[in-house]
């Protein structure tokens, strides 16, 4: 019977148990074990002298049977562990493929960034499970540099995804001026770990990497009450981030906080990647609705401006209207043409063809124009005027 004893601890326990049983059964034999070792120690070893060890066949069979029985739970535990790892990494690859397909289908960069972040996490978990040696030959001598580099790369990809998911350019446009140098320092110190054994570089790189992702987590907290998908980001990322800090950072510094194991962080990450995949789809729909609402409000704004100028001649009204927009809001030619097409009710696809650009550029220009014309303030003012009017005017 072939025995697969992969765990050294269980092998030792099995051998100890078998040896104890063997020793107990050996005591009942007269003489159980005959060895001419005592004469050798007292009189010296003679080359012609033999050392005889006689054992009972039944005793050896009993010990072998016990060893075989001890190997059964070891093999069972090993199979369960391999199944869990295969299930986790297989499901992770499936989620990566789904997000990659969504990137090509919807042309949304957030799906692509999330796919790269998942790949980085997969490599990090591979290293934590000591499975990276299956892909790289003999990593034992470079384990610390590899781990530090993977942590830096993973946190960097997660920060890139977080910045795109939370749309930090709209809420915090100057944030990149701080996060880019921070990541550059973390990457530089991670690179230094390959050429130096000083633990200072490892500590600095790991700390800065987690500070980087912590900044974007704080941004999500700041946007918690403004955007619903930011709530999903904060709630979903809080526990995995806490486990990651404890396992990859505090444990390396010798600080015992939560005593997190790989099974804990894998479970939290498993739930996070499922919810975040849904959150990305939810965010995409919310942004599309915002674009539709923004475009409708711009059409209402333009109609309102036209209504205020009805008393003038049609041609004069159009010229004066455009001149007023140019003078008042400092619009360029492209923005004026875009306003004309929007007032005519044309779709973004047709507008993009006429202006020789893409729909994404049209959406960005429309968004900037929406803010420049202060349309939201005008709509709110109209609502206030309607609410301030007496009820009898409408009855």
C-alpha cells in the first residue's frame, strides 16, 4: 500500500503511535528483542561478531496496520485542502474572465482595472499558499523580495481600480499628486529588497503600499453619503482590508492583532470580489442614468433660454442667443455646435459622427458644458420659484 504523508507533523505523530504500540507488544515476547549491543560496548566491537535483532512478525504487522490507519485522516485532510484551493482559484479565474469580457462588451475601464487587481491578488495568494514554486523554480532564497513586490503590485492595482471606481478625478482632482509619488517610493523600496537584505526596505514598502490603499478607502468613506456605489465599496472592502493589514503587514512586524490565517482572508476576499463585480455593474447603470438626466436638463435649459427670447426675430434671436452664450460662458466653437445638436434632440452617436469624435468625448464635453452653464443651479432656482408661487395661480 502506498502512503502519502505530506504533513511532517502528522507523519511524526503516526510514527510515535506505531512505535509505542510496537514497544508494548514487544514486552510480551521472551526475549522480545535480542541485541548483542551490550557486549560491544563493554568488550569492544568485533568484525566477526554479529548483531542479531529478532522480532515477531505479528508485532511488525500490527505496527504497519496502525501506520496505515493513521495515514487515512492525513490523506483525507490533504484531499479536502486541495479541493478547497482548487475551488477558490478556479472560481477566481472565472470572475477574472467575466470582468474581462465585460470590459470588451461595455468598454468600461473599471472592469479592466478590476481584472488586473484580481490577477494581482491571485499571485499574492499563490505565494502565501507556497504554490508559486509551481510556476517559478526555487523561490525560497527570494521569498521576501517576491512577497514585498507582490504586495506593492497588488495594492497599486487595487488603488488604480479604486480611483477609477470612485471617480476621484471629479471629487478629489488633486489626489493623484500625492498617491503617485507614494506608490513610486513604495515600488522603489520594493525593488531595493532584491539587492539588499536590510529589513528597513521591506517595512517601508509594505507600510506605504497599505497607506496607499488606505487613502482610497478614506475617499470612499468621504463619498459614502453622496454615492450609493461608494457605500458598496466601503462596506465590502473594510473587512478584507483589515485582514490584509493584519496578515501581510502586522504579522511581518511581529505584531499579533487578529491572528489572521489565509483561510480568513480568502473567505473575505471571495465575498468581496462577488459584491464588487455587482457594484461595478450597478455603478455603470447609475452613470448612464446620470448622463441621460444631464442631457435632458440641458435640453430644458436651452428651451428656457429660447423662450426668454421669443420677442426677437428668429434669425436675430439665434445670433444674439449664440453671442450671449459665447460672451457669458466663454464657449468655444465645438461647445456651441454641441449645444445646437443637443437642442435639436440628436443622439450622441450622430453628434459624434458630425463632430468627428467619439461618444466618450461627447459625454465628457457634455459633462463639462453642463457644469460651465450652471444648469443644475438654474433648475434648482426654477423649482424654488415654483414652490414660492401661491397655490391659487394653478387652480
